[in-house]
C-alpha cells in the first residue's frame, strides 16, 4: 500500500515582497502593539520564517 502524501512547495522567502498598505500596517500595529515600522517589519518577517520552517519538508 503506497502512502499518498501531499507535497507542497513554497517560493523562497523574499523580503522585497514585504509591502503593507497603511490600513494593514495600522491593523498589525494594533494587533501586535509594535508601533515602530522597522520593528514591525522585522517581527512579521520573523514569524513568516518560523512558519516556513514548520511547513517545510
């Protein structure tokens, strides 16, 4: 009996794709409590990298 596992591939992380609208930034700042734009970007990219590690084979 063969195992049919779904194999997902994800594009590599690309920081240049980070682009929050002012509405999205306001939402994320309220959600995280992080007001500094650079710190918020770092936080979001860090969470994204962690998510990639969990979902990568």
